[in-house]
C-alpha cells in the first residue's frame, strides 16, 4: 500500500499551484478511503516547491497595499490572501508528514482536513482573482509564513504554538474588518468567501490548540505557560490587539494567555 508520507512529500514538492491543490485533494481522499498506509518513511523537504514565476521578497521590502477600493488595491488584497492560503496548504501537509509518526490518528485526520480546506480556499480566491483580471503570481510575495514553519521544524509543540495558535489566530482578528470593508465596496461575493474562510479557520485554530494541549499533557507541561515560553522563543513579532475574543474563545485560545503577551 502506498505510504501517506510519500504522498505528502510529493505534494509539497509540486510547485504549480493547481497541481498542488489536486495532489492534496487526492491524497486526502486516498487516506480517508484507507488507500494510504500511515507509516512515515519519507523525509519532509526543508521548503516546499512554489510556482516558478513567484517573486519572493523579504517581508520588509513588500510593497504597501492600499486600503481603498481601486482595482489595483482589490487585486493586491486578494493576491495576498491567495498566497496565505497557498502556503497554508503546505503548512498543513508538512505538520502531518513531519510529526505524524509521533501523534495519534486524530492529529493526522484533523490536519489533513485542514490541508483540504486550505486547498479549497485557494481555489476560491484564485477564481476571485481571475474575475479581477489577475492571477496568482502576478505580484511579489514573501515567505514569512514558511519561515515560521522552518524555525519550528524540530518540535511539534513549537509548530502548533506558532502556526495555528499565533499566525492563523491573527486571521481571526483581522478578517471580520476585511469582510466589512469588502462588503462596503459592494462585493457581496467576496464577503461570502471571506466569511467561509473565517468559519473554517476557527476550526483550524481549534485543532491546533486541542493538539497543543494534548502534547503538553503528555509532557507534563502546563499549556498556557508552555505556550507563552514557546511564543517568546520562536515568534519574532508581537501579539497585537485588537483581538477577536469571541472567535478566539471558539477556537480554544485562552484570553489570559494571549493578552499577557500583547
């Protein structure tokens, strides 16, 4: 029987965006049908493959995105969201392929579901970009999200603490205002896409916090204190309010913990 980790490695090393989406959907379907063994024999790459035409810039050199309703600003917004969702596919695949051998079946199932969701989000946003006369790769991007994954490649607790519980949780804070801004520009379809993504991201962050708590319990650590230590060690930016407390609560995040680091 084919091995899940080999399928994940192959998807990570697929650079063309829609081919990566298809590879991700295929391996998730195969795993759910019992067609992939959950032995973990393949090593994960230090970084995934991305489309050749993507121009990567350091985060500090990225062009500023305007907040107005011009076509240029709308394209910049949706392009940045496309890149976030594209990298999120790799983040979800990598956490399974890199750490799945030491985790339970629920961990594997949860993050493969996250990978499938992120692939769907990317397709929705890429389709939206095309209605604006643009496509993924038209604008420069940065690899800050993947840098966070690379920096936490040694420890599943660190990866969970930073990627779902800090970076994805930030999306819970900023997306509601983005939805209102898009809706105020008369783009009800775009607002519906963002609302769907927000609802899914609450579940994704919840998966991260749930498995983080389980890892801490297995190590005899107190989750909130462990999370604070890991964030101070691995997250270079600060946690910035305002926070979407209701969404964060639904995602299982402790207000006491994240406000203490704000």
